[in-house]
């Protein structure tokens, strides 16, 4: 039996850097030639809905060169995804609030040295207009994105969050944003407390790469160059009471297997110190950006990207996995099978892009290039065709099922019991309030087919709530 996830609990301490590069490299080398028996043992552990240890993850990562092992891993990821999450995909949209930045990250269009970048921060009125445009489309979940600059202080971030929550369209229950997540610079503990009080959902900060040498090569100046300050940001967020945090790596900077191991190490650290792991993990691949330098990259091809996602799904069964519109449509549709639980849709990266109806993209106004430019409606239509339930659910957040409470709740295997019905309710509300006739018709057909999978009492309750939605009610939760 390979080591359990409890292996690091004794030596981890809050706000103390925890990444040991040599330790990770040694683990990758120790399990460099896994047997089929070892692979099957690790998969069995995951399918029992237990999070994997670093040793176990190393076994899976080192299996990627073997065709039969790859098939075992991807088949298991599909099975686990369906077991835990059912056939629902949570939908959100990013909203870029400002792109001023003091950092020089060589891969990013927002970097301070990029004189071609068109700099802007939304005024209160402009932010309100962006939110109203998103609400008109049917969006319910946003992530606000800020450059790393003194302009975007904790007080400013808290102000913008409250402003988003205050905007309502045609009715209190229908056109409104129910969850606001944040992607912004690391803060000190007091700064995180200020932001928490605004009612945010998840605070998301990407380490970009956990390899200290690679990190130094790409982060040339600014606060972001301080690797350890960024690494321990989630500790400070947890200390401030923010119990939903999102980790991430920008794949393509360093060795992808190393960074997957480091993501698991970061998960270990949070669980050891705070009894709760990350709410989400993101894994964007590097894309062309405005005035990007001549970069030396370690690209991740589509096949390895699929394995990366499948392994993360097996490694952290209850952590949300986010796939962004950086990836092309066909690939996004395929990768949903292997463990994705959240995607963005109808995405605009320009500051003020949702209100600006002009055609085309200007890379000098964006952080990076998009590959999926579908509207929210088009994305939902294709999800329906795949038998997936588009979900705008925010029930757990609004009912206090977050952080350690969420972990206790979710690890008992009840996510699907609560989340599938709530997903169906939010999807039905979208169909009634926002969808075109064709999408509405096939969407309701999908809902009817999914109701057959519910038990008698739950199905009866759901049918009553769905009838209420048809009659104009909204914001119904379980």
C-alpha cells in the first residue's frame, strides 16, 4: 500500500513555505516505472473517493508514457467524474475590472513594461453597466479580475464586489448575480479580512509555477517576484476567514508533471493546517499575449493536457476543476468527460468588453488570446446536445456550506444528491427567462430525461418546483 494523504500533517505550519523541489523530484524518480498493479491500486483508492497522496499521484504521472495505463487512468477519471458530479457543468463568466499592473511577468499582456497595452479601470457606472449586460444574458456567477497594482486595494476590491451584488435587472430573483469570486493580488491578513466582509465567494490566486528557478526566470520585477509571499497567500486568506480558495498553475512555463505534484503538495498543506483543501483548481495553458517576450516554454500538448486533467480529477475527487475559454471548443467539449466541473462561457477579456458590442478582439486590450468565443447561449446549446446540465447553482455558498463544512458535507458523497436538483432548477430558470425557443425546447427535454434518475419523493418535489419556475417564480433552492 502506497502512503496515505496524512503523510505531511506533522511538519506543515501556517504561513511557512512548504514546497521542496528536491522532494518532488525524488518522488517522481522513485515511482518512475510503475507497474500495472500499482496503477490499479492507486485508481482503486481514488474510486473509493479518497484523495491521493503525492506518492500515488507520482505513480499516475509516470504512467503517462504507457498506452494501457493511460486508458486505465482516463476511464477511471470518467467514472469518478460521473459518480461525484453527475452530468452537470457549472457556468460562470470573468469580468475584468482593471488592468493596471506593477509586475513584469514576461508572458502576460498586463505587465508594467508593455507600452502597447491599453490601460483602464472601470468606473462605478461602467462596472454597473457590465454587470447589467451579463445579467441580461442570464449569468449568475462572476469572477472579478484585477491587475496587481496599488489602485486595486482591499477597500477598492470590496467596494466593487458590493457594487456587483447591488445590481439587479428586471426582478430581485431573476436578473441578479448570486456569487462573486475574485482573482487578485495576494494580500496581508487584514486586507483579506476587508475583502471577506464584502461577501466574496472564492479567492483565487495562481502560483503560475511552483518551480522556484522557473518562477524567477519569468517574473522579472514587482511584488509578484516574491515567490514565498505568493505561495503563502492562501494561508493568510484562511487566517482571515476566507475558507474557499482557488489554486492554479499556468501550464507551459515549467515541467507539467512537477507542477501537478506541487498542486497536490499545496492541497496537502492547506488540509494539514486548516482542515480544508482548495475549493477549485485551474490549469490554463499559456497563450499569446500582447507584446509577449521571446519565451522559452515547456508546452503541454493536447494528449498530456487530457492526462493532466484526468490525474487531477482522480487525485482530488471533491475539488472543482476549471477549464477556461483559452482552450478551443472541440477540446473543451472533449475534456469535460475527464473531470471538468466548471467552465466560463460568453467570455470577454477586454475591460468593458460586455458593454462594447463591436466585433473582433484587440489583443492590446486583453491579458491573452481566447480560443472559444461562443456566446453563453451557444455554449449552453452545445452542452445540452452532450447531455450535460448547465448549472448556475450557488446554493451551497448561500446556505453556508463552504470551507470545512463543505468538505465534511461533500466527502460523504452527497454532492450529486443536492447539486443535480439545484442545477436542474437553475437551468430551468435560465430556459424560461433567457433562452431562445429552440434552446428552451431541447433544454426542457433534457430536464425531463434527468428527472427519471431521481427517487420518487425527490422527483415529486422537483416537479413542483419546476412548475413554479414555469409560472414565473425564480431563485428556488434546495
